[in-house]
């Protein structure tokens, strides 16, 4: 019986998850088990790391950043109890995302790399998304959608169709 590891698979990651999917893809390639495709979304290319330091800001500034990105119900951000519970995790997520650096030193991937980004994402300019091209010698696509960092919420159908089409073509 075939296990999941014996079947073709692809990875998708959004924001910090894009960096995680990228790193996992490289690790799997070193182990001889690379995915058939990598989909990254809402993240600058590893060569375009920004110097944001949101995780060092005070609580109010961190919450303002979260509110500006959208994707989080304002009522949650206004609840003192919720803020107290989530602020440490949010700060840790920002610290991880902002301190991540691609070490380089490995050859480009050879699998298809598909990049998706909102056209008004304050965290990723389209040229920073296009720079992912250098990370693969395989097929590369860049798709922009109307919206900001959480463009996915309003583009589920279009994003799903794009991913499905690329997987079908592979």
C-alpha cells in the first residue's frame, strides 16, 4: 500500500508559511523526496529580505500593524482578554518572520515555483515577489490578485483554480 510520502505532493505557504514551505522543500530535496511544485504567497523572495522590526514595537503598535493588514476581526483586537492571550504568540510570529534569512548556498530548485500576491500588499511589492524567479530553474509563474496581505480571503475561488490548474498541468 502506498503511503502519503510515496505519492506526488505539492507545498503551499502564505506569509511566514511561504518561508517554511521553501525551507521544507529544500530539506526534502536533500532527502530525495522533493514536492512536485511549490506555491508561495504573500512573502518576499528570500533575496529581498526586509528590515521590518514590528516585533520590537509596543503592544499598541503591533496591534495597529495587525489591524492594517486586515484578516483579523477588529472586535478581537479590541478585547483586552484576547489581546493578552494572543500578543505573545503574535510577537513571536513576527520575530520569526522578520529574523528569517535564507542561507543560500544551495542550487536553485528544479520544480515549478508559483508565486501569488495581493497587488496592494504592504508587506510584499510585486517586484519582491517576482524575485522568487531566481529560486528555481523550473517553471515559474507570478499571479497577482486584487487585495492586500490577506487577499486570499476574497480570492479563494481564483486562487484555488490557479493552484488546481498548475497541479493538473504537472
